[in-house]
C-alpha cells in the first residue's frame, strides 16, 4: 500500500506519487476533509484511490488515478459522501474506471476524464449510490459501457458531459433500475447504444444528443416508465425503441433513424402511453412504428414525419387518434394500416402536408379515418339581434355575440374541414338594401371598402375558408331597424356550389355595445352607445364568467364608458351595462386581457400563430420594432411551439443602449423553417438583439441557420438542424456576441463560424459531417471564448482556429470521431496567444491537437489529448515559438504522443503525462530549439519515452518508462547543448538512455536504468558530453557504455571524444565499458558489478587520455578488463574492493599493449590479483606487497652447435622475467620470461660462462 489514512482528517498531499499493491496507492478509511492535489496514484494489482467508511468532504484535484487490475478500480467510493473529484484523470486498463458503491451519496465528479478499455466493465459505475453529480466530464470506454447508473441508484445527475462507448454493442449510457435520473446538456455517443434505459423510472434526458451506430437503436427503453426525452437530438440505425415501456414522452426532439430500413420511433412488447409533442421523426424506413399487442393511448400533437412510411401499425387492434401530423413530400405511405385488425380505428386529425390524406395511405380495411370532405354549409351562430349602426348584440341577443358563423359539414352532418385549396362563402341579403357585411369589426364602417353593401342588387361578400379550416365568420351592420334575411352559398374551388342557407338578423334600438379600448394585461375599458338622454346614470360590470356567476367588478358612471382595473392577464372578461344596478343588463361582449407585460421591458409584444397575441408571425412583431432610438428593452415573446415558415430579419433598428429581445416563452420552443429563397432562418443585421429558446430546422437550401453579423447579439438555447440543407454555417457570429446552450447539427457546413472580436460560445454542442468543415471554426477571430462546449467532426474538425489570436478554449470537448485519416480534434493555423484549458481533444483517425503553421505563444493546460490512426501524433507542433503545454494527459495508440518539430522553439512542456503505445513511437519528442521540459511523466512501452533531436533543450524533473529492447527510454541524437537534470528514465528490456552523434549534453542528478543485454546509458559517436551526480543501472547489462557509431550508408565510423563523467553510481554486470573513444574522464564515481561481471571494461581503438579520479569498483568479479586488442592507456585513481577476484584481466591483450594503472587503492588493488600473462599492466606504485624472487640455481648449458648453446635453470617462484649475462663483463645476452635461454651467433670453439638473475615487476 502507498498511503493509508485511517481516521485522519484535514491533511494535504501535494504533487506526490504513490504506488501500492494490496490496498491500493491511497486508502482513506473514516477520513475527512483531506486534499489530494497534483498527484499520481497508481496500483498494478488494486485500486488507485479508495474512500470508504464515512470518508466525507475530501477533495481530489488535478490528480491521475490509474489501476491495471480487473477486480479493482481507478477510484472506489463506498459509504463515502460529499466528496469532490475535479480536474483529474481516472483510468483502469482492465476493469472499471470509477465505481461508486453502496451509500456513496452526494459526491461530485467535475471536469474529469474517466477511461476504461474492457468489455463487461464501465468507465463509471454507480451501484446503490444516490444524489451524485457528474459534470463537465469526459467518460470513455474502448470496449465496454461508458456510464452505468445501476440498481437502486436514485436522483443522480449527468450534466454537460460527454460519454463515449466504442464497443460494437456497448452502451454509452446505461440506466438499470435507477429512478429519478437527470441527463442534461450531454452527448451520449455509442458505437452500439447511445442510451439504454432498463427498468428505469422517471428519467429526464434534456438538451442532449444521443447517437448510436451498429445494429442496435440509439436510445433503448426497456421495461421502464416515465422516461422523458425533451429538447434533444436522437440519432442511430433506429432512433428510439420502446419495449414494454410505460408513459414515454418525446417533446421538441428530433428522432433521426440512419439505417436503410430504420425506424425513428417504435413501440413494442405492449408499450403504453407514448406521448410525442412538437417532435420531428426522420427515417429512411418508418417514422413511427407500433407493434402489437395494443400500445395503449398515443398522444401525438404537432409531429412532422419524414420517412418512406410515416406511421406503421404492424398488427393487432388499435384505437388511436393522432393530431397535427405533417407528412412532407418525401413520404411514400403516410399511414400503413395493412396489418391492422378489423376492430381498429385510427383517426388522423388536423393533418397537414402534401402527402396527407387517404390518397397516400395503405388501409385495406378502411380503419384509418381522415375527416370526410365537406358537402353542405349551415349557419351555426344563433340569429343576431343588433343595435342600429353597430355590430354589437342587443340585450335580446342569444348568445350575446355579434359574429355570424357558417360552418362546413360532411354528408353525415359532421363538421368537416376544407380539403381544397379554398372554399368561398358568398353572403348577401334578399330584402335589405342597407345591410352591410365585413370581416373585421374593428375597422370603421365607410361606404364600400371594408363594409360593402350586400343588398339584393349588390355583389355578395366573399369569405375564404382556408385548407384545414371549418368555418367562415363575418359581421353585419345596418342603420335601418327591422328584420333582415341573410343568404349564404358555399362554393368550392372547382366551382361546386352547395345548397343556400338562410338566417334572419334583427336591428333594434336601446343600449348597444361599442368596442373595448385601453385593453392591457391588468385593466380594460368598456364603452357603449345609448338611446337614453345625457346624464343618465349607468352601472357597468365585468366578470370572467359569461353569466356573471363569478366575481364581478362594478363601476357607476354618467359616462358612456367605464374602466376596470386589477384584472388577470390573458383572461377573457365579459362586460354588461344597465341603467339600474338591478338591471336589466345589456351585454357589451367580451375581450381578452393581453399577456402580462414582461418585467424590465418598455414594450412587450406576443406572437401566437393561431391568434390571440399581438402577431401571428414572428416577422410581423419584429417589424413593429421602431427604427427610432428605443427608450427601453423591446420584448417579443412567442407563446407557442409552432413551426413558423419564415425568415426572421432584424435590420435598421436603433436599440439606443437597450436590447431587442425575442424568445420562446412560457415553456414554448417555436421552430423557424426558412422558406425557399431565404438565406437563413434568422438574419440579425442590427446590434443588441437577444434570441432564445428556438429551433431552426430547414427543409430548404440556405446559407446559414442563424446569421448574426452585428455586435452585442445574444443567442441562447438555440437548436439548429440542417438536414443537409445548410451550406455555409449553422450559426455565424461576428463580434461581441454570445452563443449559449446551443445545439448545432450540420453536414457539409461549419457548425459555428466565428469572426471578429470578443465572442463567447458557452455550454453548446456542434457537429459536422465533412472533412473540410469544423464544428467550431474561428476565422480571423480574436478574444473569443469557447467554454463548456462539445465540438464533433464525423468526419471533420472538432475546432479549427485560422488567423485567430487571443482566444480561450475552456473545459470543452473537441473531437473527430471518424477513423478515416485526416482533420484534427483541434487545429491551429496562424493562430497565436490562444489558451486551451481543461479541454478533452481527441481524434479517432488522425492528430488530436495539430498546431501547424505560425502557432506562437499559445497556452495548452489541464487538458486531455488523444489520437488514434496509423502514425498520427496526439499533440503536434510543426511551427511555432513560445508555446506552453502544462498539466496535460496526452495519449496516442498509433503514433507519437507529443511531437515538437524543427519549426518549434522556446516551447515549455511541464507537469504532463505522455503515453504512446505504438512500436517505435515516442511519448514525447522534440526537434526544436530552446525548449524546456519540466516535471513530465513519459510512458512508451514499445518505443522511446523521451527523444531529443534539437538544440539548447533543458529537461528537468522528468520520468520516462519503456519496455522494449529495440529503443532506449531516453534518446538524444544530433542537435546538442542539451541539459538534463533531476530526471529518471527506465527501460525494463533494453537501453535506459542513448546519446548518439551528439555533443554538449549535460546530464546531472538523474537516474537512467536499462536491462540485461542493454545499457543504463550508452554513448555512440558522442563527444564533449558530461554526466554527473547520477545513477546508471543495468542489471545483467552495462551501466555506462561509451563507443563509436557506424554510419551504415557509407560504412564510416564516428568516434566520440572528450566525454566526462563524475560522481556516478553505476550498477550493472559491467559497470563502465569504453571502446573506440577519445579522452574519457571518470571522476569520484562508484562502479558496482556482479559476480560474473566487470567493473570497468576497456575496448579497442581508444586514444588520448583515459582519466580516473577517486573511482571505486566493488561487487565485480573483475575490476578492470581489457579487450582482445593492442591497447595503450593510463588509468588513474581506482579503488578495488575485496569482491574483485581479478584486479586487472589482461588475458586477451595482444603484444605491444601497455596499461599503466597509477595510484590504485583498495583491498584487491595492485598486481597481486591481476591476470597479466604478457606483463602489460603496470601498477605505479604497486599496492601489493613486494617480495623479491630468490636467486636461480646455477644454469646448465647444452651445446647445440659451433655457435649456439641452450642454458636452462629451475624456475623461481614470483619471478616474472630473467636476465642472462656473461660472468666476466656482465654483458646482457637475453631477457627471457621462462627458465630457458638459447644463445646464438656465438664464436666457435670459445668457452662461455653465464649467470642468471630473477626479476619481479618493476615497482
């Protein structure tokens, strides 16, 4: 175990590394209010961080938690509540990333990346854990489930997060028997299911995107109740599949089926209670499919279906009524009832679209009912009794209303809507030449104009009944008292004339109503006409009940008008008048108070498409905004969720420091569908405009969804869905504009395009589907903020910054999902002084973060960057100066993790983690100049952890790990002037470090470790390098190896020279090996070998000075070893301990070698322990005790011929050589090393006498 807190509170662990096995790297038991910050927690066999048994209020920030154990977790909480994990990385290579177990309640995971890689596990799993929140985080599983809210886990929230499950049948988000769940503003992306709700209750998915692929639905609801999908986008082979579900609701949501025979929404297994409101169903196959058994009530209101088959019933008996379904031209069969049972009845009410009606249905049993066409017209209003010269009903009118209504009926007498382009009602009077008729009672009655005469000799008034309408309404006016006869004839567009209907109208005197005036949200004024004399007192009353049975407001007056205050907004009030408080009363009609004025607005207008507001179109109310300077905020509220087929344009307005506000109010979310010929759904060409709570769904080709070319624009809660019809950008922003809580889905266009100054994009998602397009495209943009947002290219760029500076990208996910090569998660081209902080940047088929051309002085911090695809870098800097990369997690499965090319300089890479899994790739490599690398963790199990190829590079406090015999953990080649300090590099299968054809590398206070068959540190053809105060290790290998480099292209050898080593601790089979090098210096160091190794090995082709100073050799069987070569060298200052069986092994030396060992020390230093058959090793002075050899016995001569004699004698112990001299004049005849000498070239017939002396080594 690494760290254990048991009942320990209020402690801080800062910038530390903990590694543990049994109980994990860090274990908190009943411990609270502790802080882990900037730490690395790792366990290969257990959990990285455990919080249990009442551990609460702890904070984990900027910390990496890693486990390699399938039965453990990166993070595990059980009976631990109120803890916070923020800005951290949690990963498990074989099991669950994070696991919140029983009673792990009320915890917060924020701005955190959680990853897992294994099928059958989840990146995040909640089991009986409640009221937890996962916010602004990225959760990823390479093969299994992204997030699971498991059994009895209630009231948990997933918000503003991205969840990815890459397994073919895996679930991005899995809800299992977990009630009261909220998924908000999140992206659920699955290679299989996007979301899978199983035995869930009361779950709300809102403002979110759910996508799936493969052969399963994007959103699966199984055995669940009360599941609501609102203001969202669901897309997959089948979009929404409900199996044995109850009370599923889809509101203001686009369900998009991408499969060739896909279904946008389908009900199976006896699912009941589906409600679809303001929904869009899009599929190549079926829009809505209902399977037996009977699916219960279908509540469908305002739904648009674009599919080959709009609605399909696959069998059984169904009784259902579907209202306001629109069938566009793309629908082949609007309702397929082929399989319906005989007792079925499907009624289509208020349908619309060119493919609606019986002409396009498949209904062999005739059980699908479309309202029958009208064949007759009738007066449906009671005969009117009016005052002279008014349209106001007299007190005897029944009911007290002035409108005259004629309605269309089918042959069965059922009210029927017009199914033609129009019907015309022709109205006239057969007996009153003074009777007039009009359509708007508020218009003044003048000769002709809006009130033409309709007498016997006049033309009839024509009233149009539009398609889908059932009624024609008009008003009559006359000054002549008496009874009049109205005649009404309905004529169809094709000329068919229906039977004439007649009704009487009575004109009578007395009190008579006049139009209401000064109608506001809480007050109104009623007026009346009177035949009574001036000064008559009147009693006026107002009530919300037509029969005045409810509360009554009363006013006594001598005027012909009365005011009423304290009324309720948007309420119908009836008024009446009498000359006595006791009555009788004359009805003055009714009016409806306006919507309540919006607080803070100087002017409030209301849009209701069906009437009842100030305008029936958005553009009509926008046109009422004056061009003169405003005196306060001008507010326009759209009160319904209708589809408005118009282009809304703001231009030539003067906000004068105030704002023009347009929004969907009271929970409404209207849709704007720009008509043919429009350029955008919204064109905002004037400053200080706010637009909120709108959908833009275009069925016509346009350039933009929203074009905001003026400053100080605010766009909020906007959803843009191009349907492949937008060619420029979903949203275009100019300057000083804010886009928040937006969802933009486009295909061959940019998602959000930004230019100009000081824009903000907050809490938004954007996706594109073309390589050349970007979800967020900043072109010439400065000081723009992209925050808490998700940009997705599939394919395409997550974000692209071109010629854009001083921008901030904060806590956002920027990714390319397509595995096809190209594009990038985030691309910077001529983009400088930008900040990327707290972001997740990824690419499934290319570079994660690509800083290509002229990317200078950018800051990338606190972010996760990943890449996949053949030889692509996760982070690539091709050309740029002064960039800083801080506290990053960078991972590449198929290339380098981090790469700084030769065009980079003055970069700073600090306190980051780089991982590359690709053979031969680097965790971090730089070919730049003047770079600084500090405090990084570098992991490349199949390649090089750190590769330095540039010049003037400083690397401090770095740690690198490699596990391959083919590549070193630390590699310097070319360049030079590199400084390495306080670092650690380890290769468990090969060389720890390698300096190749480089110079002026300075390594100090560092540890470099290799493995058997490799070297701790290897220098090949490297010169003028320095290694000091460091540990070099290679168990079973060479601790420090200095040699030459062979150029393969011309087979020339590069020899290193002038390398210096001091204060080293070297542990290996062979401590230090030198070959083919010049002028090597080793001082104040310790070489530790093993029982079969060599402390120092000197090879061939060395030249110059080999200088040792204060060198200790211990643990090695041989202290000094020499190669099979002619070697001439001087070794100074070596201490050899008693473990050395051989102090110097010259067995392999060739004749002509001369090794001088000066000032040797230690128990086994000196010639006494050497193996030196050629006597080529000289110890000066010799540390071994000198024992002079004894004098040899008298030699014996054997005459060989006239001029030669062989002299032999007994060998003397300790003698290394002998000298044979003449006895007379001591002339030296020979210096043999054996006890025999052959003298030749002697004078014939001459007597010779010799003496022999024995010699030991010269001291």
